[in-house]
C-alpha cells in the first residue's frame, strides 16, 4: 500500500540548518515533492526530485533521496524565521497522474 | 508556473446548504484535481476533474456529495452539497504542468455550523 511518514515537529534556531525527513513505501514512486504551507495559505511547491536522482540542490534547499531505503530529506540552509511553516512530503506513483500521496506534514518552528 | 485562483477564499455556511467553489487557471491544463485538507490533517484527493466528461472520484467520495464541473481547460467548480460540520475543511484545486510539476491553488476555507 501507499504510506508516507514524516516527523510531526522540528524546532530550529535561526541561522542553523533544518533537516526534515520523510519515508515512503511505494517503490514505484516516480517523483517526490516538498511543499510548504504557511498559516492560512495554500501549498507552495518548493522542489521535487525524480526517482532516478540522488540529490537536487536549489539555492538554500537540498533534497536527498535514498531509493533503497525509501528515504527522502529536505535540508534548508541558514534557516530564517520566514521558513516557519508546515512542510509536506508527497510521492507520485507511476499509475497516478495528479494523485499525490501526502505525509502528515512537519511543523517547523524557527526560533531567534 | 501555472497561477491558480479560487473563489471564495473562505466561507461560513449553515448545515444542509451547498457551496460551489470555483477554480481558475491562467493557462490551459489537461489535468485538474480537487483535494481536501481536514483540520490539522494532510491532503486527500477527492476527484480528477475531466474536461468534457464526468469527474473521476476517489474511494470514499461520491458525485452526489461533491459534484464537479469542468467546462473548459482553464476552469472547474466543486460543489459541497448538503453540508455538515464534518465538511469543514480547506478545499484545494490542483493542476499538473509538464507532466511532473503539480501546483495548488490558495484553497477555500470552509466552516460549516
């Protein structure tokens, strides 16, 4: 079956790096996504990675994918107060156009 | 990236009534979807809005409760019918662009009393 798991909460000091972890179970995943949801807002696509890649870097964001362990992580360098939000990991499998399986979300709180 | 707008952004409704939510995209997209995010929960796909044919619903969602229209490639509506407090959620429209990127609208926050 499909299941995406994330830790529920992360507290990080401003300026430090944040690492948000996600595990998934469906080995047929093609794309894996990270979305950010700020209070009262919709979902913002942060980045995504294709399943045949190990790493993707985009400015302060680094995505690492361990396909063998079905583990995905998002690292945010130099975390700022504006990074405080809920971060969702999601997977797309080969037979599910548009149907993303989401994790429960990780609440990231950035403290001064 | 596709720009998605939704109307209304929020509403408070009485039980037993219905609300129609509109989704407008600034470009033509083949695939449009409706998701629900219940309070404190993650997102769940309600249905795929198919242009020119009936929507495809996920398990647990039915057309009588969530009728969907998709008259063209830039617009869709979702109606939440005969509402109860359990329908209080954020409803999000989503589109797929380029086969790999999936974007979400700002959401419609619905509270049913």
